[in-house]
């Protein structure tokens, strides 16, 4: 029984990795839509609770609940801004970008998101990412 549970968990992880890989591949297309859907915040450290809190805001939670094609994802790295058009976020060396976003899987675009510009990612968030640059949250 435990082996079946472990196998099922492994299958879920593989599906999430494949989905994340596909979305990362399509990443440059994600932000190619019209008006910028990203909020911006700057803080010293970003933790998993910051990302989760953003998704739990009633307006964001409702957007995710209303459409089954929408998924919650989080992307880390210093390359995220090169895909966002006409940003006023500025170039800040030695800062880390972390984007939490509601992604429309049918249209391949961000519906709404927030860009965290920070000095570091907290250990709990780094643990969630593991060796990946993108994670799909459920």
C-alpha cells in the first residue's frame, strides 16, 4: 500500500515537473500580452508565506476558482523581467526576481501576478523550488 502511495506521489511530481517545464519553455510568450498584469513589490526576503498569502487574497483566490484553465505558478530568477514589456521596475543589480502569477493555460498568458524584487529567497521557498526555476502550486 505504501509503495502505491509513493508511486502515485512520484507520478504527480513528474506531471508537475513536465507542466512546469512546458510553461518555462513558453515563458517568453507568457508576458507577451498587452497591458502589464504584474504588481511590484520590493523587500529584503521573500518567503513561501508571502507567495501563498498573495494567492489566498480573496480577489486572487476567486480568479483561480472561477476558471479551471487558470493555474497558480511561481517563477524565480533574474531573467524574468526580460520577458515583461515596458516595465518601470528599473534595473537593480544583485536583486532576485520572484514572480507569483495566475496563468491562463489556454491563452498562454499571465492573468494577474506580482513581482517580488528581493535580496534573497527564504529557505522555505528555496526548498519548494528545489532545483527548478518554476513551480506549479495547487
